[in-house]
C-alpha cells in the first residue's frame, strides 16, 4: 500500500484529534451508579460482526485495487499453487515489507483496533476479539494482497493494535454508557468505542446502571523550551492521560484480594507538540501510548498498602522532529509483566509502577543520521534501504512514580527501549555496497532510546492546577563500528485539568 494520503486526509485526522480532546474536556461528566455489578454475559452477535466488518474491510479493499498501479511494485505472486506453497508451507515469501513508516506504524494498528472493537462490542471476550483481529489482518495479507508477499510486520501490528489499543479504547468507552446518557456521554462513547455508540443509538443503552470504578482523566496544555545538541526551539503541547482500574474496591479502605477481569487496568496517553519550524503544519512531535491488562490481581491490606500485578500488553508510537531530522519509533509491546506498589494514608499517597515487555518494533536507524547512505528505490530491498527504519525485536522497561500530599503532586516517568534488527526476512536482500561501503541492506543494527518526564503539580482548584515540568530523551544507534548519539531536554509550565 504505497499510495500517499492527501494533505486533506492528514488535516482531517488532526482535526478529529483536536475535537476529541475538546469534547472530553467540555462535555458534562456522566453520573456513575453505586451498584457494584459486572456486565452480564452476552451472546455473540455473528450477523452484526459480519456486517460491521464488511463496513471497515470493503472501503480499503476497493481503494487498494483502484490504485493497483501504486501497489504493483510489490506484485511478485499470483493465485497459483507455487505462490500459495511459498506463503503457506515453506514461508519463503512471508517477509517484512518496505512500506512507508506511517502505513505500518499507524494504519495497521488502528485497523487491528477497529477489528477488535467490532468483536468486543458484539459479545466476544478479549481472547476471541484478539483472534478475530489477527484473522482479519491475515485475511488482508493473504487474500486481498494475494499478489504480494505476506507482511510479518503488518500481521504482528494488527494483532498488537487490536488488543493493546482496541481494549483500552473499549474500556474507556464504557464509562458513559448506561442509565440516561447525555449528548456528551454519547459523543465520548463514539470517539472511544464507535460500534458501542452505534448500537446504543439503534437499540438504546445496554444497561440501566453504570459500574463503579477508579478512573483518572487528565488533560493539559503547556509551554516549554526544548534544547538539542545543536539548537533550540519554543513549543506548545496538548496532552491527555486517561487511566482506569475497573474494580469497585481499588483505592478504598479495608483489606481486599481479588482477581480483575480482562482489560480492567488500562491506560491511554497522547500528546502533540507544536513549534514554529519547517515541518508540516508545525507539528513537531506526536507520542501515543496505550496499555491494558490481560490478567491481573489486586491485593490491599488494612494499612493501605496495595499490590496490583498484571500480565499486560501495550503499544507505543513516537514521531519527533530533532534539530535536523525526524526520529520515528513504533513498538508493539507484545507481552510483559506490570506491577504497581502503593501506600495510601489520610495525609499522602504514593504509587510506584514498573513494567517489562518483550517487543516487536519499527525503529528509525539513528546510526545513519538524517540522510541514510543507501540508493533510493526502486528497487525496494528493505525498509531500511527504502525508508530509513528497520524491523527489530527488543525489550522495554517502563517505570512511573506518583506521590500526592495535600495540594501537591509529583508524577515522574522513565521509559527505556532497546531494539536489535531482525535479520534474514528483508524483501529482497542484496550484497552490493554503496560508495560508503555500507551494504544496501545492512544487518545487525541496534538502537537504544530513553525518554523521561517529571512534573510537580500545585492544585489551585478542585479540578485544575499548574505543573512545572522537565522532560527529555536520549538516543543511541549502532552498526558495527559506527556509533551515533543525541539527546534533548525541555522545561516548561502547563495548565492541568482533572475530570
């Protein structure tokens, strides 16, 4: 899928992000029922799954075949036994594709999230919805794109995007359902869980009550100055950080020891930065992170000490303009353990989190700098040669510390990522060398990234406050004897709103 989107499509997507943040901030909050009840089991609505999946599957299929002149560069196979044998039995033609970064890092995870939500809304659980999203991703690769080699990265990102993005969105979409939803309730549900909103519009709310749970909905707008190894710039940022624990006794007094249902510990975080720079629409950075629990247990004693441990999955997307280049990173945190230790007293609360994940990542090769020394395509040999990023496996460690005492709050996060290039499955590896003696399809690249953020909040009102913050990043890229490093740091003030 190599057809470039129009500027109007990009502008429309950014407008939807702005509208979504605005609606979340301004819409009247829904009223929660005090009844502690779980959702009643629902039967799987197969006809509706088929109908809604056709609605999201057919448009890109039509577009794909109407623009086949742009896709033809990848047409290597046919609808014959030799091709199917190479795809299904020997896996000789199952490879990493060479599509632009935004296609693999944005479109496929979001398509997986839509597929997942269709199944989740229509009665499937987390496992069934994940399998469904994975099958729809494979159907695209093997049937719709039957003339191309099935893409390993696309199928992995469809799978991960389904559960790691689709489940948190679905969980937050349930917050405003039930009872007598207001217009704001319906709009927010539609932004986060559109198929639930469609069903509510057709049949009415699916329950008369709203569940009790712990949630944190934080929005902020900030001004900062960012400094690089070379140069600096002023920035405006807009962000949202949503977290929930769908358990009625979380953070309440008393002793508890319970298993949490699937997806009950979820988080969504997004931020965009604007600056007066030579970039498209002055957006100089975009960061999105989502996380959800597959299985979790919560334990709390009478003294207010608690432990929340989960088998979890997550997704991270970062695109940032450095002083002279773009840094791009998309990580499918396939599986990991996430732990929260907390202590709550009448005068203060402290929460410490740490998570470790096994990753599949799309990584901009930092070692080769802003102008990679490879011949421009066509022909397309690898994603690194064609677009400057590679497919890698790796590990991530995510930590967070939060402390609240009176009107003051501290929130600090550190994320560390290590990625090693996966060798041997490039689209068309070659041994020729460029003038710089670097192979056209180099292997064994390594990248490390560390990102941190710390904010000190003073609550001037019940729902708003002022935050002084500092943040930064460190990047290192390596390939054989080449070693390149860069860093940035920023400081500023932000207005924070808690809903």
